[in-house]
RNA sequence: GUGCUCGUAGCUCAGUGGAUUAGAGCGUUGGCCUGCGGAGCCAAAGGUCGGAGGUUCGAAUCCUCUCGAGCACACCA
C-alpha cells in the first residue's frame, strides 16, 4: 500500500538522520509516522506531521526541512520509492509528498490485473472472526429497524474478508423459551379462527393480550394468518396438535410456527443478498446439554452464587454493571444462560475475535457479553460490539417511528418491494451505524440520477456503455489497454491530465478505504467512496475523448483508465452487496 | 436518577488532532447539447460545527460542565 511505503520511507529517513547525529529522537524511539491525505490537492498526495511530533515549532520547521532535503536526495536512488516526485515542507512543519504522475497513471495496469480482488489488503493475516448479526427472533418478519444489522453485518463481513480476515457470518435464532410458547398460543388463535372454532387471544398474567398478531388496522397484514395456515397444512388441519395438553400444545405449535418464520426470514435475507455461513439455533444448545455444561463450567470456576433462591453469575467482577440471573428461583434457565452457552460454543470453535452487530436497544448487553467472554478466559478486547441506532422511515417528509411494540411495524420486505434490494442496501449503508437513520422513501423511489442509491450503479453502467461503444466502433479496449503506455498521458493538456490523475488518485484510495472500514468496523465509508469514484470518472469522461483521442497511444491509455475504473466500481458494488449492471433500465420513460 | 449514542448547510448526513477556504447528496438559482454521451459537466447561494469553559503549537475532532434528541437500566426474551 502506498501509505505504508511512504511511512517506511520517512521512518528510515528519520533513523538515518538520527544516526548521523543530525536529528534527536525521543528515548522511547521514533514515534509512529502517521501519513495522511491532505484536504487540499496543492498540499500534495500525502502529508505527515511527524516533525511536529518530534519538536515544537519553530524547531519542527527545521526538522521538516532536513527530512525533506534528505528524502528528495535519496528517494530517486531507491527503486521502492520511485513513486515519489518531490517532497516539500509547509506551515509549522508539515511534510508534503507529491507522487509522480507517470507512476500514478501506470497503476491503472495494476488495478486491472488485480481484477475482482482489487483493493485487497492483508490486515487480518488469516485470523478468524465470528460476525454475528440480525439474529432477530423467529417470531415475526424482519422489519425496517432490525434489518439494519443485516446490511451493516453483511457488508462489514465482505470488507473484512477483503482485508484478509477469515470471517464466519452467523445468525442466532432464539427458537427456545417463553417467546416460542407465546408464538404457539398466538398461532393457535389464528388456526382456530381458520377452522371456525371458538378462539380467544392469549392473555398474560396482567390480563392484557400477549403474543404476536397481525395489525388489524392493515388489511394487507396477514402474516400470522399465513403462518397458521402452514401449520394447519402439516398437522392434518390441526388434528395432530390441538387436542394436546396446554403447554405441550403451545410448545409444539410454536416450534412449527418458528420454523416457518425462520424460512421466511431466510428468504428475506436471500433477496437482499445478505449471506450467512452459519444459522445457529438456541434450541440446539438446550437439547445437546451445552447450556448445562456452560453453567457447570462457571460453577466450577467459582463465578456463581445463590441468592433469593436463584443462581446468579458474578459478571460485575468483569466490569458489568450488575450481576445476572442464570437459573430462576422457579428452576428454569434464563436467556442469559443460553448466551453463556452460545459464547462458550463460539470460543470453543477457536475464533480470534467475536463481533456482534446489535441494535441500540441492546446496548446494555455490551458489559455482560464482555464479562461472559472473560469468565471463559477470553480477553474483553477481542469482543467487539457494534451498536447501530434506530431507523425511521420518512414518507412525504413525515418521519414515522418503527416499533414493534407500537404495532407500527414496517416489514423490510415491503420496503424492498418499493425500491428494490440495491437501493435499499445503499441507503442503509450510507450512514454511520452510530447515527439514527432516516430512510427517505421519496428519494429512494426516484428512478433518475437524483437518487443517490443509483449513482454508483449508473457510474458502472456508463463505463460499460463507453466500452460497448468502443467495440461497436471497431476497437478492442481490453487488448488495446494491455499494450498501452499510460505515461503518454503526461503530455495531455493540463485540464485533461488533471482529470486523469484525479481519477487514478481516486481509484488508488480503495485500499485505504477497505483498511479503514475493516479497522474501524465501519462499512459506511464505502458508499461515499463509490460516489466519489463515479464522479471522478464522469469528469474524466467529460474532458478526455476516447474514440476521438488525438492518437492511438492516448486512446489506448484511456481505455486502460476506463477499465481500471470499471474494476474498482465493480468491486465497490460487490462489497456493498449490490449488482453491477452494464446498463440501467428505466421503468418509466421521460416525457 | 444512572449509563450508552447522537446534535455539522433549507433537508438527510460525511468528516482519521492539523494547513488563510469545514465537505457530499438532495433541494434552490444560473450556465453548458450540430463534437464519445445529458444516466452528465461547470458555477452560485447557503455554516455562531447545540452552548460555555479547558487541554494543545494547533480542536468539528480530546476533557469537563450544560442544553436538546434517542435508547437502555427484569428471576423478559
């Protein structure tokens, strides 16, 4: 990576000057040289403030000048530093590095050769990550809120793979316990309705309705009726189950209903191009004894205590804000007991890191999950929890809150029906997980260029269109690009050269973007990057004629730039989990 | 009450302790099609970075306080 090369170069320069006695370094050694991108182009391609870290102004200025002089002198002699054009100093001691235009242009070749792997960096060195996301309960369809974890998790997984990690994407189904009983009773209600039997909505201890129901104000919402029908079909119209004793009946119907809902959720994920390697069922942990084994392990380790007839685990020992009940006084295990078994299961599978993508309503889990991991002897900083904020949908400038409890659920499937999977993904990924997402439905439904969800795809389609045109005109872009000498473009008029260099600089950022997304666990940078690349290509295309290029050599070089742009755009779309179309269809014709 | 997250342009939001000028998309206003193509390009207007202190050579970025919004604080899952 370019930045790493420059970092090594500058570090070596500091060491050399220090050796000569011309530069003092702290006793702790040379500080890490941070190489960053300046905001303004005139400040070069890269810059470092290392001189300011070594000394305060005005002495930092001297140091910067010494370093710059040394670098300008030695860089041309080292083949690895051939990318450097010149090094300058500015302000209180910044060192600005300008890259060689010929070198930048020649990187188009490297990008084309990298193909679908372009931008890959080896940050992970094959270390393993378990990435758990969505994990919505199989008691209803995925909605606009908890679906957010799906986009963040899936794209984050793609990016981490591009960054050299071995990623297992995982979904955890809570298919055991009380909520499945509730689901069973709710489903039974609809089964009885369908059969024309007397039916009553189940009620909780407080006499209020309790369970999972269709929204009766919305005639299109017949989700649970549909699930009930499926259960009827596989139980001889209920004959196999409805006569069973109460608890057994609820459990059995609930289990069947949950199985159908899981299928439904998997289908939703599938159409959104969200992929999982492992679908994990909580129920398995119960039946195969892992829940019990987890509790025993903690008991032997001395982390459990009894109080008020219940069994608690002392998570506060590891920074949690309160201890958690594992076994209720009534003898049943809690949800936390399953969590213990699950995290133990993951650790036993040998993952180097565990990443959880959870909604804001779960932020209370951070302390408990990290504490659990530590009770099994695992370092807390290998557990990363990404908390994403809630989602509102904006319809006609009115923001509506999505909440299951308020009975105001909007299914993710309904949204995808309206705007398609690609736009859905882009809109969800445009925002940092840390900020609330206002989904602008009106904007997402637009079909033209004003829809930001389509701009990257339009960019890719345009590249493909240009290449298609070239073939029609009798050229062979792929083979011509092979023989191109990119450096000829250096003689282009300034306005054209600027567009070409700008495009190459943008394309070369991909590695840094992937690295940043992977390090910060923030996939959203990819969307903005994709838009920047598309914009850079448009300007290039606007300024630099290809079929009407001044010479064969220039045309061939521009074919190479175009192919490099296609490579990067396709890679970005693939990481975002979107399709990379060669042409865009308009559903409605203008005028 | 305690804790977590967030307050940046009319709207929705990027922004990695750095540079006289804090960016993008949408929206608004104006310009550019007999030249690969308009699925685009150029330009303008629009900001007390919620507020007040502090740390620093340097703060939208770090710290404290404060105001506002969301969420969480179960022997629920």
